[in-house]
C-alpha cells in the first residue's frame, strides 16, 4: 500500500525533473550519481540552488554574455571559474530579483546552503576526473549563527490546549467548525507537543502506524527512514478520544473511495 512518504517522493521527483530540464545537460549526470546517497528533498534543494547559480552566471558574469540559456553551459565553463565569481555570487544573494518578482534576500545560512550545493557538484565531477580542480573550495563558507530553540512553557502548552477545547475568541462561523474538529485538533497538538515530531511527519501518519498496546507509533523521518517512537498516556488519551469521535463521522459521498491508497490518521 502506498503511503504518504511514497506520494511525496513521487511528487518531488517530478519537480526535480522539471528543474533538471532547465539546467545544463551535465547536471543530469551529477544528480543520477548522487541518487542513491541523498534524499529526494536534498536533491531538489541542490537543483534549485544550482539553477540560481547558473542563472547568476548567465545574467551577471561577462564571460557568458553570448550564452542564451542555462543549457549552454559546459563542464569546461565551471572549471574555468575562479574564486572571485563565487564571492560575487554570495554577495549577489544578499538582494536579487527573480523572474521580475519582488526582491529576494538570503541571510548567511541560506548562502551557506547554496555554496554547499555548488561544492557538492564540483566534488562529484572532480572525483570522477571530469574536471581538474574545485575552485569553490577557495571561498570561505558564510558564518552561520546558531538560533536558540524556542519552546513553549508548561503553562503556554496548557493554555493552547485549553483554547482548542473551548474555542475562545472564535467567530460564530469558526465556532461551528471548531465543534466538529476540536478533538482532532487537540489530538494533533497533543501529539506534536508530546513527541516533538515534525508537522510533515504528523501529516504522514496512517491509522495503522499507531500501536496503543505499546504506546508507540511508526513515523517516516526526514530522508525516508522509518522509526518507532513512543508517547505518554496524555497523548494516548487524546488520540483515542479523536478516533472515537472519528468513527461516528459519516464521510460525504466521493470523499473516500475503494481504491484509496492510504488511511491517514488525521483528516
């Protein structure tokens, strides 16, 4: 049975192929080479970063004024770049315009990620002996400052759950929806608070992933790895309350079909 992670992998793979269609032809070799050692989200992020880099070369670097598209670049082109071009690129990322849209900006963590994506590509081709040097290594990585982890205090968590239960400050229209979804919303928030899983991991849970006899559940982690996590009795009670109410809900015609591929925990 297909699950959420497989659905997401297919969706992201399609996005990656669309980006690759715009990149230089040699990039397809690179992404094929790292397919078995990286997650699809990582490859899509690399591809997006490389597209930004090659677009910068096309628009801003005089060496390539005769080029009309990203497809014109060759491996020889990336080998003859010097460190100054990469420093210009990092400076360019501070404020630039994309597709005539609003001005975009990147702080040091985003700049570091894009430089890492470029270095990865260079490292691959250098390892394969297709280029003789890796000039991207001559540029210092932008300094990233650690961000403090923001956690809810115990009273803040309690207030949040109380608001979900009581629907405080909701409009009459919102209150009607709240009456139908409060058990589900309480179960979601209690699970997130009680286990620390990501929102995407929560969305990907199926009913069969929950084991109430062991107070555990199977979650698909970032990168596609499966892991068994455990929850406390408060989480168990919230999930059981939600599933009890859910069993009484009659879905509208056409909402569920016999061929449905997954049975998500939260609807």
